[in-house]
């Protein structure tokens, strides 16, 4: 599994031909060396902290995931059922690599780990996500984040 | 995901994306991306393999230090070692034969089968320090099983939550049912691939047969929401008979 050639033909065709947004240009922000960066995760797996409202079809907003969230409190609510969930069930780092970031921070490979991370639900019109993404950008800046690891599913 | 990166970069925040579907990334052209040859649903690769995950995370983060850009798309060289089947893994229950079971008997078969997995589910949970991913529906697993079974029986359903329609509650209950089964199937020292677990669930369990039956039953429902949930959110496309 994993390359398009490994998927069932109908699914591979769908993913390969999926409409992609034309965003016009590619911005390119820069920052200090990795050892000085503060890193956050922004996932699109529809992650929610247990007890919060799971994502529904068309939801373009986001959920907040504090770094202090215990692994047993994080749920995967992406609406697509064509995604593996057994990896996340066994180890949340397959989708939300917070333990890996914490280890890299302890080793001083990265500067620090953000206090808060975020999740969207990927199967949503990206245009509708724009205002919510800008809101997340504001929150990331408040947390002095200067590197985001984007985790799709 | 690329769009999210775009919006954050415009606000001055550097991003690097994991790419799972390379042709999409080639078209959306995010500023930095690491394509990984992993299964959809696990962007950082092998579960319970910190060293492997670390290599993926670092390969992605290193792109943030590249001086030139935008549009850096690199390929991670290694496959997920956990994508390989583990011959030591055994299905958790004797095979359920859906072909030998009448449609009307499926709800009861599900209600008889699910409790048999409770000890394995508890063991798997203990292996993970008490962690489980069951919980989207807000129901106990017994209640989620009953909800799915009663839906299949055609009973008039009431949602357990005022904020969730009965049809949406079915989606969440089905998600919890699948999580309960697949977590139980991973108990023990074997390291099954997702395909091994999926093959068992969809081909050899009463739960898989019940969800397939729910899908078939409601594909032509006059209720558009039920038709949508049945058609797209109960059975993965790759598990729909004759879909590919």
C-alpha cells in the first residue's frame, strides 16, 4: 500500500484526479535554524479531544489540541472511511507526532514544541477553511510558533 | 492540506507538509513537502517505531532549512515496514460466514459476536496504557453495537444526543464499532498490517457483514442523509463488492 499504483483502481483514479485548489502563487516564509524553531502540528485528520464535537461533513473550522493532551484523549473523526485508522489506534504518533517532537526538543534538534496544536478535517472545501486558517495563524503567532508540520491523512 | 499551508505561509508562518498523494502535491505546489510512500491514514509511517517516525519527521523539518524555494518536493525513501503482513497474527475469532447467514439473523449475530471480543479489547487497551480510540458516538460499546443492530433491524431510531441526528449517530456508532473490533484484533505480540485486520473484519466477522448489509439496505433510501451515510460512510470503497 501506498503508492497510487497500490490502491484499488477506482480509488487511485479518484485521488489522482481530485480537484486541487488553484491558490495563484506559492508563498515562502522563512525562519531561523531548526534548533531555534518552535514547532506546531496542524493536522487534517479531524482530530478532536474526547468530549468535543466530532467533525461532520463540510466542517471547515478547527479544533485545539493542547500539548498536554494525553494520548487516550485524542480521537480521529475524519469523515472518510477510506483511511487507515489502525496505525493511529496503536500509536498516535503515526498522525500526531507529538512524542517525536518532544524528543527532538529534548535533544535540542528543534528549539521547542508549541503549547497548542490544531486539527482541521481535510475533506472540506479549502476556500471555506481560509478564515479559520487565518485565525489559527494568529494563535500560532501568539504562541511564537515559527514552524508548522502539516499532517494530512 | 496544501491549502492550509498556503494560508499559514501567507501569514508569515513557515510550513512543511507531508504528502501522501504525490500527484495532488505536484498540482497544488505547496512551498515545502515530503512525499511518503505510506498508506493513507498514517502520514508518519510505522506505528510503535519511534526511530522510523523520527526519520520521517526530521526529513520533513529539514526542508524548513532549505534556502531556496518555494516548491520543494522531496521523496522519503523507505516504505512503512508495518505494511507487511505478520504471519504470526491470528484472527481473534472463528470465521463468521456471511453467506451462510440470513439477513434477518445478522443483527443478532453481531450482538452475539461483539461481546466475545471484550477480553481482547481490554487486553489491547492495557497494552496501550489504557488508551482507546473508541468514543466518537458517546455511547458505550454495548450501546453502539445495539444501535447498529437495531438500525439494521429497521427499528425506528432515536439519537442518544439532541445535537446529533439518528443517521449521524449511526455513522459515529459504526466508527466506534470498527474501532472496537480492530483494536481488539491487534491485542498480543503480533504486528498485523492494516490489510490483515481489514480482511478479517470485512470478510470474516459478523460486524463487517452487518455494516455491508446496512449499506445495501439503505442505498436506495428516500432519506437523502441516510442514503449518503449508507453509501459513503459505512463501508470503505475498497471493501464494497465489485467496486474495483
